């Protein structure tokens, strides 16, 4: 090792030794503790509620589905429509159906957000193109300026749309697979049930017991005919 390299190594070792040996002062320790207490985040219920929405900008990611400005009735209509389409039965099917409905809702929000960016750009940047006298040229310039200004936001929307559509496709395929498996299992269980014993067919749609159809029964039509015949024979003999 050269003398220069040895000197550098000695300097580094000296700095490390001095840093390790230098104790933190009591004042610095108290200041660090005070800063830590102030960095714990909101403590009140209202502050925690506000903090939970700090990351919500577009409602395209995270746990928040409905933004404060969203139409709750329209969202419920989407949920009802998706449930009617897939008719989930068990918990996992219901969970996937709800996820699909939420994804559909988020996808519907993307065109609204995109239109919002362009509306905001026209309001903020119109003066930048006011020097152009030709209306068509001025409009094209303004659209290009809006895209240039909000291109990061617009590209993020396009990225989120691709992600949501991919998620929607995967969730829909999984739900259909689970439904098909359940229906096939139900079909197999139905076919495995023992078949009911067929009952013998009865003439004219009536069923009689053996005593009811014997010729000696006084209540049967044949018995009544026999009695009438005997009575007629006796009357003739007496005459």
C-alpha cells in the first residue's frame, strides 16, 4: 500500500473513532425527543380522518372508492347492475363481484378526470394563446399547451386505466371460473341423487283399493246392478 493510501486509511479511521467517541449532548437528546413527539401524526378523530384522505387525489387507487363529490346513487346503480349480471352465491363470488363493480366505477371516473384537466387548462392557459388571431390555430395551440402542461397527469390517467382494465379482466375471468366450477359441482350432486321409484299408472286417473272394486261390494256399480236384477226376477215370479 502506498504512503498516500495509508494516510487516507488513517484519516478515515480517525474520523470514525472521533464520531463514535463523541457523545450526544443532553440538549440535543431532549431536542430529538421533542421532535419525535411532534412527528406522531394527528391524534384527534377529525385529524385522523383528514389524514386518511391525504393521498386521495383521483380515487383510482387505494381503499377509497367514493370521493366526496361522487354520485352515491349512480355508484349503487353500478353495483346493482353488476350483481344482477353475475348473481353471486357464496362469499368469494360476492367479494369478486363487488371488486368488479368498484373497478367499473373507477374506470368511469377516468374520462371525467381527463375532461377536467382540459377544462382547467383552458381556464388557466387561454391567455397564453390570445395573441394568435386565427381561431382554429389558437384552439390547436391551446390544446397542445394543455397537454404539455398536464402531460404527467394525463399519462398517469392512461396508466391507471390500463391497470384497472387488466384487473377487471382478471377478476371477471376468475369469477366466471368459480361460478362454472360451482355449477358443475351442483350438477354432479343433483345427478348423484337416487332416482324416485315410478308409481304404476292407474286407468282413468283414479286409484281404488281391492275391496272397493270386488263384485260383492254393495257400493260398487256392479253390486247395484246385481241387486236390481234379483229384485226384478222375484217380482216376476210372484206375479
